[in-house]
C-alpha cells in the first residue's frame, strides 16, 4: 500500500527535475500578528509506492483541522498516476514520488494546535501537528 514515507512543514517547497527542494523546513510554530490573519505555508515529502501498485492512480488529500475544535479549515486533493513499467526497478524496490504543496491560506478559528492530515486513497498516512501563536509585539512583526 502506498504511504507517505516522509513529510515536513516548511516555508517553501518545490519539485524540480524529480527532486524535492525544501526551504526553511521543520516548522512546528507559526506566529501571526492577529488571530484572524490568514495562515499559509508549504509541505513537502515523499510517497512510497510498492512496485506491485505501479500503474495505479492514487488520490492524495491534505486537510488542515483545528485540534481543539476538529473543524476543517482547508483542504486540497492531488491525483497521481504512477508509470506501469517497473522494468528499471530491482526486485522488491519501491518508487518514491516527491510532493510539494502550498497549504492555505486559511483563517484559524483559535490559536494553538492544528493538524495537517494526509490521506492516500482515503487511508490516513501522515499527521503533522503545528501550533499557531499570536505575536506579542505585532508592530515589530517581520523585523529582525
């Protein structure tokens, strides 16, 4: 069964020439000057597809929910079709498909914990928790 092998929240992610590029990865906290300000970030990672599943279509869904209210705040779906030809693979070798996705913008209902849930073909594959915090000095927000 295909599953998310790795995933990371980051400032930016993209796929170039089949390779995953991540900038400022490892986000666990997102600061906002106002609790009703829109939030946006990226997620990047790899999906492992066993050779026996090649040629199949995968539906990968991403959903942001509030851990406190369990309400859905944002969602997206991508459809991936893998090549049917596995002749270039070693016996038992899986294929790793990189993914990069802009998440949001969405407006959080509350501060605190939120989850990015990733499902493949309606089966949970990854759960990434992050925390939305309010900046105490919004006039200095973004300055170094």
